[in-house]
């Protein structure tokens, strides 16, 4: 049996920062090559970095949200590129703006099929949502770590809401232990 810990993959890291001043997104869109700004569709300007691959959502308030990075280092590098581009346009950006990780989405594989009906009953209805007619996964909310996991019949799972890379590891340990205690991981 393979260790589910070995299958953990970070799918997306979302982080936020800000430059502490309002931005004129219309003129920024014209001055920043490759920027997408369509206020009818989305209130922010979208600037994509290619290495690392990520998207920065830049808002009029000066808030910036980075999404799509596959690591915390990727977020840092992508945001640094954005800060540099803004500095190149004579927009004041402090030396080292704080970047706060808001959400880490990870996936993993338990390596065996799951009986979601039995798991829903075993884990108790107060911490799960399972409506297979609406969504094929079982939603399981953990208190420690404070994450939401989606379990699928295939044995694959998604951990979302983590703020630290270790949150997914801890969540998988908790899930494996609880399912083994219930005799549902054969």
C-alpha cells in the first residue's frame, strides 16, 4: 500500500498583499504589457506571470491577490515580479510588502476506493455534507487542522482552506486514522 502522504500535490496557492495606495486601473492596463482589464467582467486588472505561472489580480484599492501558483515560493516570486513591474511604472511599492497566504489547495490519493455512504454515516452528519445527486464528493470539515476536505469514491481527495503546506499532511493523517478506526479503509 502506498503512503497517501507521498501523493500530496499542491494545486493552487492563493495569497494577498497590497501596496497601500489607490491605483488607476485604466492607465495601468495601458502601461502594463499583457495586462487584462475589463471592468464589465471583473473589477480587477489581471496580470499573468509565466515563470512561475500565476495570476495577480490587482484592484483599485491597491490590494493584490495572487492565484494559480503551485508553491509558496511561486507566490513570492510571482508577487515580486508584479511589485517590480509596478516600480518600473513609477508606482511606489515598499521594499518588502507583506504577503499573506490565504488558501492552499492540495490533492492526494488514499490508494483505494472509498464507500462514501458508509463514511458519511460513520463520520456523523454534523461534520460532513454528502449529497451524491448534487456533487460526487463527500465534504468533510475538520477542526484541526482547520480545513475542508473533499473525498471521492476513487480514493482521491482535495484539501482546501489550509494556510500552511503541512495542513494537508495533518488532514490526511486525521482522515486515515478516523477511517481506519471505523474499519472503512481496508
